[in-house]
C-alpha cells in the first residue's frame, strides 16, 4: 500500500513513506484532533494538537504557514519566515488556498473536511506545495496553477514531481445537483469518466479523478501520483463536513522539508 496509517501517542496519522524517504516530512491528521480555526477547538487546544504533530514528525519548524481558505485557485509563495500576517499559530495569507516554498524547516498546513489536500514535492529542486482543492478549487484547476508556479518560479519540471492527494470525499459520496454537474461537464472534455448519474436529481463527481487527469495532462508521471483512497464521508477515522454537519471538525495536511 502506498500509504500508512500510524498510531502515535494515542493519535492517528496517515503518511506516504515514499514522500518521507525523498525528504518531505508530512502527515494527514485524523478525527483524533480538530485543527479548525472556525469550529469548536480553542486556540490552546489547537496549539497542543500542533505540538503533537511536530513531535510525530520530529520537526521543530521556525514557523507554521497557512492560507485563509476561500475555495479559490489562489496560491502564494512563501519567501521567508516573515511572509504573510501573524496569527495565533504562525503566519497566514488571506484569500489563499495553496502555499509553495523552497525554504527548509518551515511547515505548511492545509485544513480540510471533505476537500482534497494535495501535496506536491520536487525532490530535485527541494520545493514543496501544500494545496486545498475542494470542488470549486478542482473546477478552477488550482493544482495546475500550483504546478505552473513551481515551474515558473522554481524551475521545477513536472516529470520530477511527486503528488499526493490526501483523504477526501469519495467518488461514490460527492453528490451534486444538476447545476454543479453542468459546470463540470462544460469545463472538462473527459466528463464522462468522472461524472455519474445517481438518480433523477443527483449526480456523483470524482474529484480525485479530475485532479489526476489534469496532473497527467500537465506532465506528471502516473507512477508519481499517489491517491489516498479513503473517503472522509465513509471513514469513521476522519472528519467530514457533509456527514457531520454543524458538528464537523477539520483535519490538517502538514508538510515540512
């Protein structure tokens, strides 16, 4: 299996050994903790959770960087430890759903409930991206935007990139109405491969499948795309916004070189 589910100090994490071996320390958290900034946990509790994550990853980052996520295609490059605005947990960027950096010993985080957390790593040029891609981000092709920025600003080549799509709502669970289905149908000429009719009113969309297709078309090698095939909606191990409603929590995808 391409990924591992690890229990450490009474918390559960998901990691991809290949990515760790190549130099990107990372994890996807589980329902054991809530990293949300707009939900229930206190600032103190989130800081405790982050400390647990750093211990698991064996890192002491100089800073934690996050986007204030708005389901956009906006991506920011983190140039130094003073980038962004100070917040209780590190530094953040408004209206941002993806971060890219070549800096060592700083951590990036994406928060998610059903959306896809995507990690992109260039082991040759030591560049990483940490991206939040929900249905709106997928429709806007935020992952392609990320690859283009890595190419233009850091001279990354798509064939060198390792991409991990973290746990997210599965293709059998992401149910939409006609209007959203039509948006995807008009946008992607391969729509028949990623859209299925559920009943007379509802459709199912494969968000990971769309991102995989666009990654391949961008030049990423198929063997370098790793999808963690655990549906947040189905798994009791994970938070899910759609399943849990107002009681939802947020997981984190944390990465650090």
